[in-house]
C-alpha cells in the first residue's frame, strides 16, 4: 500500500518549502521529500513569468534573513532574478535533491494507530511521513472568472499564471480583464506592442509612484565583501515596510487613517500629474480606503491609459462572444486575444490547498468553515498532530513573505527542539492555546483598517468569504519572531 516512508513530507517547493527544508536540515533531518506539482522550484516565481513581472518589495528586504543576496541588480528585482535566487539558495543548502516535481498531492490523512501522515498523490501512489508541512503559498490557485460566454471565445485566452513566452501581441487587438498588481505590471508591456488594448476594470487599484534604481557593480561588490552594509540597508527598508503595515493597517484606528489619507493623496497627485482627462482620472480613482486591498507601485500604469490605442472599460462585462467582449453599456470590442489577469482563488481553493484530515476525522477545510479560520501562531491547529501549515490564517505578516518565513522557521525550531529534548515523536497544539491566539488576533484586528476603515467596496482577498480579515497577522515582525522563540511550551502536547 504505502510505497515510501519519510521523516517529513513538505508540499510545495517555493520559498516556504525551501525554508522549511533548510530548517529541517538544521534540526538534523535528512530523510524528507519536497513534492511540487510544477516542473521546477520557485513556487509563484516559477509559475509567473508574464512580461513586466517584478517584486513590489525592495529586494534588500525580499530575501531570507540568513541569506542576503549581494547580486540583486536593482532595488525592485525582476521575477527572473528572484527565481534564480530561489534556485541558488536551494543549491547552497542542498535541498534541491529532496525535491520531486510533477507530483500532485491530493490529500493527507493522519493515521492514528501508526502515528503518521498518509499522503495521497495523483495517480494512486501514497507516501507516509511522521511530519507534514504544507508550504502551498497564498496565491497559488489561479482564479478563472465565470463570465457568461467565456468558453465560446474563439481567439487565444491566456491567464497570467500560464503565460506563453512565445506569444507576441504585436499588431493584435487585446482585451485584458483585471486591474490588480499583476495587471498593473502587464498592461504597460502589452500596450507597447498591441494595436489596440482594452482594459476591463471592475475595482480600481491604488497606485503610487515607484522609486527604483539599479545597484552599481561597485555597490554589489561592497555588499558581497561587507554583508553588514546590505543588512544596514535591509534594516531601513524593513522598517519602512513595517511602519506602513503598522501605521496604515494594524493601528489605523489610533492614527485616524492619517497615513492612508496621505498615501491616497500621493496616488491622487500621481494621477493628476500623469492624466489630463478628468473623466479618466475619476474612473481610475478607488472609492475605498488605501490599503484595504493590496496597493501597488508603478510609474507607467496611469501613463499607459493616455495612449490613443489604450481604452479603459469600467461599465462591467455583460458577456463574451466568439470574437469579442460586450460590456454592460452595450459596447462591443472585437479582440484577438483575451488576457485574464484575474488573480487567485485564495480562500476557496487554497485554505487548505489539499484535503487534510486530522485526528478523529477532522477535515481542516470543513473545520475552518464550520467554526472560524484559525491557526495557532499562524502554523498549527488542534487535532492535527505533527502538522504545520505555513499558509495559514493569521500567518502573513504583511508586505514581505520572508519575514513570515523567518518566524515560522523559528517556530519549527522551538517545537522540534523540545520534541527531540523529550525524546517524543508527536506534537499537537492544545485547543486552549489555539483559542487564546485566535481571540488575541481578533482583538488586535479590532483597531485595524480592515475593521474600522472603509473597505466595503474593495473586493479584497484580505477578507475571507464571511467578511473577516483572517489573512494578516496583526503584529510586528519583531513581536512574531519573539513569540516564535518563547511561546509557552505547554501550548503543545508532546508524546
Ligand atoms: P488580484 O489582485 O486578485 O486581481 C485580480 C483582478 O481581476 C482584480 O482587478 C479583479 O477585480 C479582477 N477580476 C477577477 N475576476 C473578475 C471578473 N469575474 N470580472 C471582472 N474582473 C475580475 O490578482 P493579481 O493582480 O494577480 O495579484 C494578486 C497578488 O499577487 C497581489 O495582490 C500581490 O500580493 C501579488 N503580486 C505582487 C506583485 C508584485 O510584487 N509587484 C505582482 C503581481 C502580483 P476585483 O478587484 O473587482 O475583484
């Protein structure tokens, strides 16, 4: 029945899976496997390779704490460079050889008698492991819009997560649905080549200017020779980003939204400086508070709409026909290619990304929906022994994923250190500790932008389908790291 047994199975070979693997090695485990459905490592940075792809977080900050990269070419690196960094880290820490690609994990079930996880793979095979980690990311299941007639379109349809590098929009009539962070990067690139580009916007996004620059060869040499210099810059960029989340989101009520108003004003000035057409500016203006939905940086997005061959359609999409899109205002636009920049199915398809059945048959997805989305310290859940979910409710620290990874690796270190010290083989968070954490998160979010700001029209994935903002962990990175290093060990039962 079971073909192979491991100490641990990690699902996902992105930055979370790589981080978990490095941590397992530090703790002395070698017999583990990383399973990933794609054909290479890197997670979202492998899957996404649409034109214009770059990161919105300064690269000084967008890296593992323990692995600064002196080779970043610029402050906001391109997707290709980040993918390269993932590969370099995996090689340096010798985790690539643990990876199995093209392997779709369907479910995992806790076997109480054997005290291990049975992990079912597509194709019928199963593997077993003492410990299970799901490192499946937050934005990994593409969202396909359910628009009437979409399957009847005769032209080419491309979702941004399945970009065809051979696709050339030169001279084409292109329609793009969506105006999220992905579209903001892609639209200016498409506009450079397409004969005609129509952008279908449902909810405008806040866009502020991007201050970006290249690192000179000399700066890179200094970073490599004196890593402290890069750490010093990281301290600055970390602090700026941390402050933005703290002031603009977590402590919104106390600051009376002053930061959000100022950031909104900056975006307004940016629009005003770029676009002369008052009506167009109004169409591109969000009517929800800055920060309710992921804002973005761009110096080219607004300017693109001033080009004569680029059109903004915001009346809604009535239906798609074989040769084009009919808007709610009756306008039909004939297109050759339909680009879906429609993002990800975060809550329905990703929480959790695979079926997970714990002790007593508790189904994680069902339990989250029947009760509330919850995870102790954004990592563990009661009735799920020997399991850490790295893409959990209340796990994400805000703008920088690597800070989340840092505290999760420390959490692993503390749990496994104690497990080994006691000579125990299973750990499980107590119901009481989990409830205490959930109550604290709920209380902290009470003062946040998500609870006290005007987010009603944002359609933001920060909110779950019940309208609760259960994605963000509303604490500072420093606090999360401190808690990961000194949470009460009595919060776990070990045997
Ligand atoms: P997204 O933010 O979820 O945006 C999806 C867009 O598609 C939204 O404008 C949405 O409109 C629209 N849409 C979805 N279904 C639709 C429908 N049926 N009809 C009309 N419009 C529809 O996805 P994303 O742009 O891929 O970005 C996701 C996240 O990835 C970002 O928030 C960010 O965290 C990350 N990201 C980061 C970067 C970066 O670092 N620069 C770049 C890309 C992505 P509504 O808003 O009305 O729902």
